C-alpha cells in the first residue's frame, strides 16, 4: 500500500473535523457578539415602552366639561389647588415658594402630582410594545378599565432636567449628572498632571536603577488592584484621615448646614484619581516612547536643555496620544461604582451638589440604587439612567477623538 | 566688512567659556517635581498596605488569625468572623465566570487570529473593545433583570433563588470575555507566519496548525490572559453586589444566594457604619485578603509572560 493512499484515507475526516471546529470557533464569536449585544439591547428595551397610567383622582372631575387639564390657565389651576389640596401639603408647598409667584406650568405640575397623582399600574418593554401591541391593549382594558395606555420614553426632558425625587414618575438624573461631572473634574484636575509628569520622569529621566524599576513594576501592579480596594483607601485616607480638608471645614466652607463629614465630591474625585493614575501613566509612557529619538537629539543639538526639549518638542509631538489614553482612563472612572459606594456616596440626595464640599451621588450610584429596588418602574428608571451614562461616556470619547484629530492636523512631527 | 554681531558671551569675555554641564536650578526643581509625581504610585501602594494592615491588625487583636481563616460563619453582629463563606462565594462566581469566558474567549481569539478575514477582524475587534468599556453596574443590571429571570424560567422558580451566584458568575464571564479574547488574540497574532507556513507545508490542516502549533506557541500569553481574567473576576464588585445576594452563606449550590468578599464590603460600607467598630475593621481584613489574592494572581500572570515567552526573530 502506498503512503499516498494512506494519506488520502485520513484526509476527508481531517477536513471534516477542521470544518466542524471552524464552525465552533465562528459560533463562539457569534455567541460573544450576541451576549454583548443583548446587554445593549436590554437597556434600550427597558428604557422605552408602553405604560398603563391610572389616576388616583379622575382628571375630568377637576375641570369643567369639555376642557382638558393641560389647557387650563394659571387662575383655573390655582382654583383647583385651593379646592382640592390638603391644607398640610398646601402649606408645605407654599413655604417652598409662594403660589402667586409660580408659573402656569409649575401649577400644572402641582395639580398633576399632588392631586391627580398618576400611578404606573403596568409597564411593558419596547419589544413587547412593538410586537405584542394587540394583547397589551386587551390586557389593559380587562385589568385596568379606567387606565390609560401611553407610550413612554423613560429618558425624557423631564428626567434629564429635574433633581432626584422619591417618586419614579417625577424623579430625574440632574443631581447625579452634576455629581458625576463635578467628581470627574476633580479626578481630571489631579490625575492628568500627576500622571503625565510621572510618565515623563519614567521615560525621559529615570535611569535604569533599582528604584526606578521598582516604581515601574509597582505601577503595573497598581493597575491590577481591584477598584474596591481603592475605595477602602479613599475611605481611610481622604474621608477619615484628611476629613478637615475634604469636608471643607479647614477652609471655612459650610456645607449649607448639612454635615458631609468628609464624604464629599472632593474625596470621591481624589479616590477616582488615584484609581486611574496607573492607567494614565502607562498610556502616557507608551505615547512618549513612540516619539523617535532623533527629535530629542536634534533639539539637544541646537542647544536646548533637557526640559526645553521635553516641553517644546516631546510633549507637543506626543500630546494627541497622551490625551487619548487619558480620556479612555477617565471614561472608565465615570462608570466606576464600587469605590464610590465605599467612600460614602449618599443613597438619597434631593439637593444638587453646589461645590466640591457637597455630599455626592453619581450616575452609576443612582443606577445601582434604582436597580436594587424591587418595583418595575425603578427598573425602567435605571435603564434610562444607563442610557444617560452611556451617552455621557460616548460623548467624552467623541470629544477626545475630535480633539486628537485637530491636534494631529496642527502637529509638525509624526 | 564689519561682522554682523560683535557681542560676546560674558563667559567668553572672562576667558572662561565652557561647554560643560551648567547647573540650572529650575531644571533641577522640575526634575524633582517629576520624580515626586512618579513616587505618588509608591505612596499609593504604601497607603494601601498601611491602611489595610493597620485596620486588620486591630481586628486580629480580638479575633485570632486561625479563627478568621478557618471559621465557617461570618456574622459580625455575634462576633463570628470566619471568612470561608465569603471566599467560597467569590470562588464560585469566579469559577462560573471562567467557565464561560475561558472556552468562549479562546474560541473568539482563534477565530479572529486564524480564520477571520482582515475586514472581519478589523470590524469585530473595536466592537469587542468598546463593549469591554461598558461599566460593570450595567452588567449587574443585566444579570438581575435578564439572566436571573431566564435562569428561573429554565430551572423552575422553586429550585433557584432570586439572588444566586450562578447568574452573577455567568454575567461576570461575559464581562471578562472581551479582556480574555483580546489578550489571547494578541498572543496568537504574535506567533510568526513562518510557523504556520511550515505546518501547512507538512500537510497539516488549518485546525491542526492552530491547535497543535499556534496555541502551544502562544501558551504563555494565553495563560497570562486567563490568570488576569481570574484576578479581574475575584475583584469584580457591582455584578455580585446586585445579583449574587446579600448575606454570607456557606454553600456549594450555585442556585442559592451567597455573598462574596467584594459584595460584603459594598453592602456594609454602603450603610451607616461607625468608625473603629469591629464591623468597620473586618471590612479592611477582607480587603487585605482580596488585595493579596489579586496581587499574587497579577504577579504570576506577569512572570509567566516574562519567563515562558517564546522569543521569535
């Protein structure tokens, strides 16, 4: 028997096996994409959809026949409030801001949420709303005869522009968005200069000695430390150890009567800064390393000092890459939740943060809070907040790409 | 004809012109500043060690170390500090995560590195990278609202609890999948073409080349990716905090609720906690265990890359 025939005997089965496994590898890739796609789809699915609204007080009983509540003017709304609002709530709202000073839209909100009190009786996801509309309508007419079926986008202007409240229908993300932006500003302010400076030291100055090698290894190790450990560090150092500074009492700042005891935006921002510092350093190092040595040598050759070379040649030439790496690190920091819970994010905060010494909550914290509530409405609210968070991260990345491209065009050296 | 410039360097006038190194104070100050910034990372490490060490040693004055490592019940209210239930839950979720991420991640990596066309690879890689940037709290949301109900539909409502380690572990697998697949893909792509071509020339099929030549050649990179993924899974917090349940529970049943180390830290520190209490200190002791475990894993991962990397010309 010749070897060639032996070879041919096996060949078909070997190829068949090859094809089978090829299919397996393709399937696993497909599965990975499906899983990750499902993640995004779920969010969209939950952020929009039909809801069944049931009013505690029938709107038609409040207005004269043939008119609608939305079309009433301020005076008519005032009349409804005077008639129907309980004296206790009336006084409470009057104390917030006198009724005479309020606009019609304001009064309408009060009538709606204090007297009519709409309630979400049932919620549906986007896919249910799109593909099972008929059965939803049937179900609603049976279960909630006086309910109204409306399509609701849980991400809406009201949601984006109001502070947090306890009710799912009126709550908003403004408090959390402001908190996130303030916190991240502190993080950027601290981590960018320190991180880039550290990278310059390691790439341009550090000699190959034991101390510098240790610093380098140490940075790699820090990049792998779980984020919650940084939370513990922040709790012990910033919240407790430096309480006088982080609570603002050392600077005579009063936190509008509330005691924030170190659990402030400043502490949170610094904790996140320490957290992303290793990543920023590593990215910036790679950017600086990519600059050809000839650029430095020609600068030194015409008489520039080392720092002049770095400041006028190396940094401008590598800044686009440094920036991209740093922004990637920051967009990771925006999504961080665990360290901020440990540092002491407020669980329920109705007052928007006013400065770095305010108590804080951030978008991921709110998502965590809302997700852990059992009611279905909060689940949709959480999905809406996730949409806002992802949009924030995307716009940050888009900004980075845009700036990088602009810098590239101005750049003199590759 | 007069020279354009007649001025001389002051040093030249003094007859002391030197091209040697001059002392420039502001350069030295800048250098010192840069070094200080680099040293911040050392301060951070020191801070972590000192803070975790000091608080946990305060705990170990009251609870013996042996009790801490071997106790089977974690109930700070009655003074029981046995870390086993928390470690057990962490291991269970991490194991489930690796069971998802390991085969799937390697499959994706082999497909992208060996089979996919240039265009498919260029499209899929950025997608995977973007998805790796999704915050983990979103994964937690996904676990609680999608995976858990799906599992309960599959196994029956009675046999599986609302909070369970299986759901958390599976979603954690999805979380670390992009990390593992992208690191493995890098390792596989780094294997030179000549090895593949040699294998084809010997008559090996594509599968045989991939499995018997390329994967072993890239083994150090793949092993490092797995260990790094494991370290990420051990330290992952929000998924387990949302989906794995509250309350330490020593069980090997993945369908039951059990709190992991990270989940416990988040739940306790999220509530009102008084400083200098045993509760507070015990959190730092847990964090110390977590820190040492992930540090060891990361170091092993990096030393594997260093030691066993095949160097090709």
